[in-house]
């Protein structure tokens, strides 16, 4: 690794002189896209060797070479100062960060919201029916779902109608580090699970949402997060039992009774600390921000 990086840096130095050649931004881009990945290759495996000063000095020396050329600074400038000038994270800190993220996202019992295992993906031909329209519908079973995230917490609510009569309202609370998308997806799954167990001769259900994000994720064949895949699987399972499931987007806060009720249910769930958390998975962006 050291030999490859130094060879690339010395080759670049021919085109990165003090008064001419590759500029600061170009060299920084090359470092970020070409040199840094080489330096970090397999870092979670060997990061502990940096506890020995000789190995730490070697890795810092590689970064210092590119830092000097990017900043066009004197050799007497320290590597820490060069990192500040170039806006680059010191390499030993970056390696430690990569190692911590790997432990969180790949460790046993992790809270990281990883993708569903390949063998559990739904068939690519599985289609989710989504429409846009008004609240009025002839569907006998309707579910209005919503999620809420604030400083008070993360909650989700659902209101289920049967023949235009409210038959069930449900509240769920998620871990405070979960996203609003988690709440919206999780509550859709809960609503479908409840409806599937209802006794109804008319097996047609309409799930009404004001957020397009979840509906777009359900139709995106490249997205395979666990909640999205669980919703797809549940829809497929219901259809095998002669249910017809449709999703509809409606405008937010447009006077829709069910939508307003679901919104209030979600906000109450977020405030109510007595409700047990039903979902604790967090996104990679949250993992990275906590490092």
C-alpha cells in the first residue's frame, strides 16, 4: 500500500509545481478519490497496528507527501497544520472512524438499518400499485398512516376505516435516533398486518399517504432496506390470500379527515414516553454523524 501511494504521489509531483501545474482543488480531488481509498483499503482489519508508533509514522508520512504538494507549503510545516490548510482529516483519525463505522454497521446485534439479505428480496416482478388522487374512494378498507419526528421523539400513527367508519387507531413510538421515513414505513407495515387479520368479505385495501418518499422507495427496484422489503413481502403475501392492496398519495393538510387524525396520532405517540419503542434501527448517516 505504501509503495503504491508514494509512486502515485511522486508521479503527480511532476505536474504539481509551486508556480504551475495542478491546482489545490485538483490535487485534493485526486487525493480523495485515488490516494485515500488506497490508504484505507482493509483499514477495519489492520487499524490496531497504528497503536505502534512506527506504523503510525509511516501512514502519516504518506499523507504528508500529498499534503505538502496540495498546500504548496514549506517542508517545515507540520502535518497537522497541513491538514487544516487543505481541509483534510488526519489519516489516523480517518482510519479510526472507518473502523468504528465498520464495527457498528457489521457487528452482531447492530442497530444499523442495513439492506435486507439478498435471499429475502421480493421478486423484481412484484409491482406496488400507487396512484394520486382525492380522498374519496370506493375502497371498503382504508388506512391513513403518518410519521412524526421532533425534539420530543419519533412517533407513528394509523387510522383504519371500514366502510367509512373508524374501526381502529394505533400509535407507535420509535427510537429517538430513527428518521421520519422509518416511522412512515414501519406504520404502513403495522397497518397492513392489522388489515390482513380483519374479517372482511371485501378484500380491497387502500393505504393513503401524504408523503411520496415511501411510495417512491416501494417502486424503486434498487432499494432493499428491511422495512421496504418487509412491506413488499407483506403486500405479496396479502395478494396471495386474494387481497388487493393499493397505495395513494394525497395532499398534506388539505382537510382530509383520516390524514389529520393520523398526523395527530403520530405526534401524540412521539410525545408519549410510556409507549414502548417498537423500532430501534438507525441510518448510516446517523452512524457517521455520531463518530
